[in-house]
C-alpha cells in the first residue's frame, strides 16, 4: 500500500500506478524501506535482481505477474546486448544505462511500466481506454512512446519544449508517434510542460502519467544501483561491503531519489552526489536549504536537466519529515511564492555540484583524449561533479544517455565520432522525416478535450 505525500489515505500500488498523480496533487510514496541483504544478490543476473527488488513494493502483484513483466521488458527485443553495462576505470565506473530502445536511462523503467500498467488495469477491472500524458525535457517522451507502442487500451500524448532539446531527441519522439500516440512541441520550457500535465491530470481521471511522478517509474530505477554495486564486487573492483559513492546527473530528481532509496534498503552507498547544470536549483537547495524557483531558465548542452521545478524533491522531503501535513504546508507555500526553506543539515547523505556549459564540453573532450571514451553531456555533468566532490570512495557514475543523441555537444567539444557507431535504434530514427507539431498552451486544452 502507498499514500500521497500530502495525505495518509492509502491505496494499492496498482491503483497508484494507474492514477500517476494523487488527487490532492501529491506524489504516491511508501513509508517503509524494505531491507535487502545484498549478499543474496551476488549470484543473480539483472532480471533476478529485478524480481527481488520489485516484489518488495509491488505488494498486490503476484510473483508470477512480476516475473512476466520483467521478462517482457528486459529481453533481447528491447536490450540487444547487456541490459546494463559498466565501464570501469581506476577510481570510478560508468553505469551505462543507455542500452535500451531509445538509448537513455528512461528505458530502464519505461520498458516495464507499460507491462505493470497493463496488469494494473486488468487487476482493477478497468476496461476503458487509458491515456498517458507526459511532459519531457528530452528522453522521457521517446521512451514513453516507444514503451507503450502497441499496448492495447493505452495511448500517449507527449509535451516537450520547442527548440530546447537535441535534434535527435526530437527526431525520436516524432519517429515513435503514430495515429494513437503523438508528441507536441510546446512554446515554452519544460516547467511549463510539467505544470500543464499535472493540472490536466488532476482534472481528468482517464489520464495517467509516465513521468517520474508515477511511482511505477521510480521503483524500477532502484534496481540498477544494486546491480551496479554487485557487478563492481563480482569484477573485484571493490570488496564486499565496501562503501561507494554514487554520482547522478539529475533534473527532476527521480534518478538520484532511486539511489537514495537503494541506500536506505541496504545498498552500501556512502554519499549521493547530485550533479546539475547551470539550472542549478538543486545545487542551491542541497547546499543552502533554500529552493527558489524564481530564477532565469538557462538552455544548456544537457537539455534533459534543463529543469527548475524538480517534482521528486517532494518525495525526498516526505522522507525527511514523515509528516504529510508538513509537506502539504511546504508545497502550498511553494505554489504561492516559489520558495521552500528547510534545514540544510537534512541533506547529510548528499553532496551537490554544478557544471557550466564550458565545463561540459571540457569534460567530454578530456575523457575522450585521456581514456578514449565518449560520454554524453549529462554524463559529463556527473563527471565534473565527481571531480569536484574529491571522493575518496570508489564512485559509480550514472551514465544516462548515449553520446550519439547529442551530436551538437560532440561537435562543439571537438571530439571525433562516427554516427554510424550509434546503436541501430538511433540510426533508423535519423532517417525519419516526420514533421513536428508546435502548439501554444491554449491549444493543449483543445487536444485534451479529445481524450475524454
């Protein structure tokens, strides 16, 4: 059972997956962190570890249902090679989370979420069509369109900020659009997209979400931090029970929140390094205790992190206080004035650093020249944060997207690359010539009328 961050009314996890957003505007969350004995995971593969994690929280799903969802998601059709791969260096390793259909870490959850939603509809006797409404700063949109493609009874509408994502990210969304699911370019930024999606979702019970506000997106992301740790031990890079640091580039805070939950569950993680770009609201929050959305929006080389309002901060604050009235009060004030103030000491498990656009290019260039390894701009943000942290622990860096999705950054970093080396799913998208549809906010409401 789960409940909203803003009230204690409990609902089943399957109902929460279907609703996406709680009726009071809060996010669904579980109170208890389940304990995992990591010693029982060393002899297991990714799917087996997935089962051990998911069964802890999907408490109204049977073991057979969970195994079916895992096998339908994490298979050779979606992940041609490794599900998750790791590139190891002396003091840090990249957790490569971009081996899925759309070459970003969003595939890790958005290949299994459609299966969980299908099971949830069946479990709750819902026969009506379900519409997924998604805001994206780049990668969530294509992963959602790809993941839900050909899922009976479910179609998708995506909003993304016009001219504020990479060309390849946009091409992917247009490639996966069809008569039932479509991506629209909004005149605005990601925060505008996210605000519209939340508002419309609250007022239409037939609409759900595949953004990280959906708890069905969050839970599968816990898995790969356990898998990463186990792999480092199995490869003798670290010893059993050694503490590691984890460095995550993040905008909406869901990916690093999953790492925080893994730590609470028993994964031997010391510090969580929150890496941000020049939209550094999370950096300020973690270092000062003040979250202030009243700031200039900056377009960067890492567009998936060009976010000022980070939804999953609400879940973290709930875990800090375990008080739904406190969270409701904080976010009523935030909605009014755009500011949250808390004791910065609550972030004792976190460090945070941000990278400028110039630093992003420098990290891409240096990593290629020093190690002959190409990284995307979001991973470059994380590498920069890792260096600034002066970590003394072996560090796992979440590498969240293929570098080939950000050709402009590679060109400006002056590193040699060949787009033909990109995975097949990227190269077939590049040949697509679908035309984008640009909409203003008023047009979105007209689109939504068709969903009722």
